[in-house]
């Protein structure tokens, strides 16, 4: 070739060898501050698309851009001072590694010999390993390690764009999906929720997967109202999920740690958000919880309750009270609702709203729920044997119990062992619990109805069931949540909401129960709206079984 033969005559064998070298070999010279390539060969030359000839007519050297002359001028300058230089760089779609070796004559660098190696495959492998190390394999979101690295850079570099808060979002009861349809379905839910979070999070609010069913969102300065943003996240989680022709309705619990709080380490912010989210889950989940120092103390107290709950169950510390369900028009008792109570040896009365979520978290709710069902059925039989007229006995079932594959069998077993008449057994299910796995719930509810068991939707109005599904549920009763009843004359619009709920229940052929009736004025209102039954302190607070027996005997 003209280039090689002109510069190195008589060295054809050497030139041929260099020409077939896999790398790029070149010689650089400098003239009047400009870098020129005086020799260029190797197979990599063709891959990079470099020209064949670099000399012009008359033997003048033509300047050639090798992709780093301008970008790495400082490195070339160092090489011409006599230093050997190595560096990585990028040229088009290639990742390259270049070595510069100065040629010195009479203590002067006359030229620099360069060798460039294609390290594209190595670089991409390195990038893949880096991605696998710092990203979740399922969702492709950055993982905990990347979160810690990013937060360290942001928080401890005194940057002006320091985040406003750390938000942890934990999916409620994902285990139910795994138990029902398997791990693969659970993974699909996680992936779908991850995509939803990426869609709603702003460009400067990165989303991470912390592990399991937990996600982290770093809230930056663009978010003006963090709680509104958090509520938007909960709303998109609540949107229906369809997997294998099954409809699921998930909920989430969010814990927020504000960056204004002083923390020694990056993990302190994450731990505080984690305390907030778990505190929210122990309050029943499906809510937003903001970290406070007081919350940390309360959370520690709740954790201590875990062992106390196990002891309470073992040593029979739980009892049942019963609240009458009364006919709105005749004021007669038509049923009772069994309510669990716990008198702690040192802490006194602990409300179910506090210990039931903890029991769900530690896996005790199945045992406690079965105990409640069994005791309520036994009590019905005792009342009947004492000569009272039989009334419906309602038992609350948690979402966790409802999702268990053996729930139906356990109900059958309890009915058989206690001698309970299933026609007088009512099972109360919360609105949200039946929306978590709707098709399976409907099938199970149909079997319960076939046994003679009645069903009711409890706390109606606080969830997100669709009218279409409500019509499909084989239920007997609709119980209006007490929050609406108590606000009847305090909040504008509450009266119209209650009217609509009663009309809706009757449209679907259901009996409607108003919870939390505490005054004659409220009773008069629901009576005028043709509500069927009510519960509340106006008639009676929850009382022991023997007092219910007295009331039932007095009605004979």
C-alpha cells in the first residue's frame, strides 16, 4: 500500500504482519501544536471506518481524527513529554483502550506510537455485571445497593437539589396472591405495580425496589405536596389487576421519612420510612404514615405486643362480647355480632383495632379467627338450650382468613363439631377483602350460601368495590360503615350518601344494616329511609353472653 511502502521501504514483511494485527497501530507526530497521524494500520482500522490513506500529494502529512485527538488532547500532550499513557475512550459504537508510547531520540520525543484495542465486548459485559449488581432482576428497577449509593451522593455532597423525603410503599397481603395462584402470579403483580410506579413518578423522583413487596421513591423538590402524591400512588395500586383471568385488587401502605429530620447515616432515613410503613400496616394497612419520633416509640410497643398475643391465645385471655342487631321498626333483637375482646394483664383493655392487624402480620389470625367462630357457635347452642328464640350470630372474618385455601373446610368442621345451625350463622366480610381475589371469593361465598350460611359486606362505603361485582356477590346484608352514620348531621352530603346506600342495597335485594347508631335522631332518619336493621350504643353496647341471654329471654 502507498502509505506503508512510502514510509518504511524494504519492510514489507513487517508491514504485512502489522496490517493483519487485530488491533489499531498508529504513529502520531506533532507540528506547530497540531497532532498528525503519520502511520496507521491494523484490522481495527477497517472496523472503525478510518481512511486507507493519510498522506496527500507531495508527501505532506494530512491530519487524521482518530476519535480522541480533540477529546483527549491532554493525554496526547502528556505522551509527548515522555510519559507512557493508557486510557479508555468511546468512538462511535466501540469501546476502546489505547496505549501511547513515546519514541525518544536525543532526549526529545520525535513521535508517539499508539496501539488501540477493541474492548467493546468486555465493556458491555462489565456494564451488564454492574447492572445486575445494582438492579432488581424482576422489575429492572434499581435495588437497595443502588439506592444507598445514590442517596450517599445526594445527601452528603451538600447538593441544593437534596430530596424532600424518602417514601417506602409496601404492597398489602401479596402473600394471598402467591398462596392462591403461585409465585409466578405474585411476580406478575410486582412487575405490573413497578410499571405503574415508574409511570406516575416524576422524572426526578427515581423508583427503587427495596426487596420483596417494598418499593422506594425518592421525593425531590418538584413535588409540592408529598401527601397528595402519596395518595395518587395508593390510587394507582388500587386499580384492578387481571392475571390468568383472575381479578385482583391490591392495596398498599406508604411510610414517609422527611429529609429535614437529622440523621447520621443514609440508612437512618430508610429505616425511619420503614418504621412508618410497618406502623401503618399494624394499623390495618392501606394508608399513609409519616414518621415521627413518637411513632418509633409506639412501634416498639406494638412489636412487644407480638409475644403478648401469642401468650394471650395460649392462656385463653381472649373473650367474646356480643352487640345486638335490632329491627329498625319493631326494636326487637334479630341477631348479634360476636366481637373479640382482650384484657391484658398489665396494659388493661387492648382494642381489636390494635391487636388484630398485628395478629395478621405474625400469622396468628387464622388461629384466633377459628377460635372466635367456634366460641360464637358454641354460645348459640348454649342460648338455644336455655330456651331463647334463636337469632343470627355474626362473626367477622379477616381478609387473610378469607384467602386461605382451607377456610371453607374449617367453617364446615366448626359447624359440625359445635352443632351450630348454619341457617343462623352470618359471616361478615369487609368490602376490600372480597375485592382482593374476586372470582375465588365469589365461588367460596356461593358454597357458604349453599350450606345455609348468610353473608354480609361489612364497613360498606370505605372500600372500592365496583357495582358490577357487588351485584355478583351472593350476600344477604349490606352494613353501612359507622363513619357515615356518625357524620350524618355533621358533614354535608352524608345524608344523601346514606340514602343512596340504602337504596342501592334494596335494589340488589339486600337487607341494610346501619352501624354506629347512637341517638334517636339518627334512628329516626334511617327509619324514614326504610333501613332494615341497626347496631349501636343507642340500643346497647357490646355486652357479655349472659346479658344477651337475659334480653332474649325477656322477649319471649
